[in-house]
């Protein structure tokens, strides 16, 4: 028996699920990234015994607990929104993905338990007995649960875009894009969490009134930035493989993403990705210039590298099909921009972004590790406040990239009229909004 229709435009339901899903995914990715980074930092604190690692681990544990509580709220909101606005779709996807959903829920519960134990039993980290090792185990168990839970969610996300064939359980789980999506989100989560934690340290630095706190947050921000920037450079390599599998598994979706009506969203991702690479390199240049020796090789290489990155960013962000950019037709009648051609222009640009970004990252690591404990002993200088603001801007750009990448993947299906690509169409849910006339 059909439920009473909502008698509202389907666009309202699409807007509600988009808001709930994007909010949920933003904190879900933060949870996974913070759990992994936190476990590594806790291990460093356990092995080295340095107080700065222990303080940073405690800060990440608090961020993990806060994010876990937030994701619980948004997760429940998402399920309610699916039941209210997309009941037929929710019934279908829950029936097909029953066990991945159940296992993900169990693992999320485990992640929450271990994360809360890690934070609220923090006094165990300083005890000399067995409790110190158990406390470290809590951090790693939370990280493992978060990563495996993400694996099961990625099964569903990848299945909706590339379900081959729809009647085989194992083929649905190991569909053509599942592994690539999971790996891409691995490094995406580390990028987002690293930069978000760096921005948190930057904000704390700006509001700190004690010199010791400012020294710590300056060091912690640099540490978290190194994690985020390093993971950022890996994402295009995995992203290329991911799109390659989309191209051969669902050519219509690939055309929509790269050449069709949603290609402007990829241009937006390219714009902010290049901006992050440029701002990150600028941060590296400023940090090394303020701490390195006058004859340091990095101070000679980095200015040239930043210029190359700016040029590569402009080329990589240029659109090829101008008529897909919203509102641009009001300014020009030109439909094709030859400088925005993918091959070879954008391939060369992204290669330059990754290569010179990697070079800058290595130079930063060398300087950051070489400073050692002196990085928390040297007095704060005038450039530090500007450096922390750069970290905050980078985190904002990363948040836009994370939201846009999720949006572009989901709307690739909806743009072509599918809820599950090739299996369930948007029109199958129309009765939820308009009812049937006449009803059978």
C-alpha cells in the first residue's frame, strides 16, 4: 500500500538529502582522518615520551570525540531524511546493502566506544603499568574501526554509481570503482583532517595569550599541515585511476562529469585544489624563510617553485567547455577554451602541481625535522600570525573541495535521472511526492 504523497516538488527532497548527506560526510571524513592521525601521534608520544606529542594527541582525541558526537546527530538526520523523502530508494538500497550497513553501524559503535575510552581515560597515558599500553590500544582500535567502517560505506557509494551486475552480491561489493574510491577517500580524509587540525592550531595560536601555548600551536600546526599536504599530493594519482574506471564502467556518467553538465564542478575542484597547493607552498616558503639559514638551498628553490605552481594552477583550473559554466554565457559567446584542454595542457599542469608540491613538501619536512625541539623554543616572530591565517584559509578551501567532490559524484547519477545508476531512476520515487493518478 502506498503512503500518502508529500505533495511537494521533488527538488525539496533533493535539497534535504543533499544538506543531510553533505553535512554527515564532512564530519565522517574528519572522524576517519583524525582517528588515524591521532593513533600515529599517540604512538609517537608513547615511544619518544615527548610532552608535545602527548599534548597534540590529547587535542586530537578531543576533536575525535567532538566529531563522533556530531556525526551521530547528522547520521540519524540522514536516515530520517531518507525515510521521509526517499522511502523507495532507501528500501531498495537497504535491501541490497543490508550487511554492509549492519557491519558499518557495529564498527561505528566500536569506534565511538574506543574513542571515548581513549579521551576520558587519558590519565592512563602517563601511568607506568599495563594501563599505558591499553590506552594506546584504544587509539588504534578506534582508528581501525573508523577505517573499516568507511570501507563498508564506500561499498554503497561506489555501487550506486557503478553497479555491475546488480543481481550479484560479491560483484556489488567489489564493483569497478570500489577500491579506487576507498583509496581516494583514505588520502582525502587525511588531507581534510590534517588541514582542519592545522587550522584549529592556527586559531588557537591567534587567541593564545601565553608564549608557551603559542610555541606549541605553531609546532602542532606545522606537524598537522605536513600530514595534510603530503596526502593532498597523492590524491590526483588515485583520482585519475578512479575516473578511468568510471569511464569504462559507466561512460555516460564519465561524460557528465568531465565534458557534460557537471564538468564545471570538476573545474571548481581543480580551482581549489591548485589554490591549496599554492597556499601550502607559500606557507612552506614563509616558514623556511623565517627559520632557515640565508644560504639555505630551499630559500633559493622555493620562490621559483611557487611561481611554477601558480602558472600550473591557472592552467589546471581553466575550463574547456565554457558553456557549462553557470552564468558565463552572459559574458561571452565562446564555447571552447583551447588552454583548458585536458590533453596535454591539464596533464602537464597537474604533473607540475604534484612534482613541485612534492619538492616543497620534502624541503619543509627537512626543515621541520631539522629544527627538532628548537621549533618550540624559538620566539614567535611577526610572520607567525600571518602563517596561521594561511593555515585557516587552506582548511576552508579543503572543506569546499571535500563537499564539491561528494556533490559531483552524487549528482552525476541524478543529472542522468538515476538514483542507482542503471538500476533505479528518479522517476521511480515520483509517487512519493505526487502520488499516482489513477492509483491501481
